[in-house]
């Protein structure tokens, strides 16, 4: 008989939890009566279960104890004759103690399971909350990364000698207005910095125009930016000047001259 293998098999834990058949329980009783090591391990497990139950601090449902007691009473009815037979058998002290410890173990295990179920639910809620917070943080970080990349790209454009910087000064309709166009005549790229224009009225949008030899060409409508980032506009070549007008939502085909807010010539 390999006692260590028997103990490590988990059968004593199953005995405490009531997971064994009546025949298997009798076998465990026999093994505990024959081997002190197994009996000692059983009592240690029962003590461990009790400490775990006390540490959890939440009792099992009140009806659970009565159900367990009823089940044990039904399965092991007692009588004076039975008591006499147990006494004569010579195993009554161990068997009675085992039954009591088994009952305690069942109650403790039930309490642990009950508390674990509550803790698991609370833990799942906390994990879900943390996952949501992590997702929010990741979204914010992604947005910040995008802004940083845009700022880095903007700085490269502003500092690049390939881009011509055109300052658009305010006209009489808005003397304090100001905008800047960064135009690469080779690649035809156009970027606009337009965060110093008056807030437009409802239903209106600003429209950027490139002034060509053949006349003004619309290169995009835009709303006021909420930051200092550059706006990418439509490409253009051979521009001699740039201007911004305030037009109806969606823009127009020809600029409204008396609604022109800023204007600037391309330096040669």
C-alpha cells in the first residue's frame, strides 16, 4: 500500500466534500482506521477547510445546513441497538468522529463554494470594469499618437524649404483675421492653417481659393479647426495668390467677393 499516492489521489478531499459513493466512503473509513498517516492527513484537510471558511467571512445559505443534516439522518438512522452494535464493533470512536468531521467538512466546503461563487461574480465585474478602462485608455492613447504624428508631419511641412509659406492677411470685413497656406509647387500639395478666422454663422462654411491666371479655383471648403493642426486641401499648380471667403454650406462655384476674409500673394 503506497500511502503517499493514496493521499495525493484527492480521495480525502472528495470524502470531505461528499463526492464519494457509500462504498467508497466505507473504503476511506477502513483506510483511516488502518493507517494513522491517512487519518492524520484527513484531520489536517478538515482543519484547513475550516480555516478557509472562517477567512471568507460569509456563511452559506441558512437552509443548506438543515438539508445536509436531513440527508445524513436519512442515510444513517440511529437507534440504541445500532449504538450497541457500533460499540461492539470496536470502531465506534473513529467512525463517529469521522461522521462528525465529515459533516463539518461538508458545511465548510459548502460555505467556501458559496463564497467563491460570490467572489467570482464580483471579480468578473471588476475585471470587466478594468477591461473597459483599459479600452478607453487605449483609445485615448491611439488618438494622442495620431495627434502627435500629425503635429510631427505639420512641423516637417512648416520647416521644409519645399513648401512656400503664404500669409493671408485680414480684409476690411475682418481686419484681425489671419491664415497661412503652405504650398509645394512641385508636388502641388496644399496645407492650410486657419485657426485665426472668425466663428462663422450657422449654415456657412469657409472656402479656400487658389487664384490662377485664368481665374479663382476652389480647392476646398472647411470648418474652423478645433486645434492648430494643418488642414490638407486639394492640390493645385501655377497659383499666384490664395484667398478665403465665407460661403453657404458646401461651397460655391465662384467666390463671393464681398465675403472675402483674407488674401495673400504667392511670393516669387
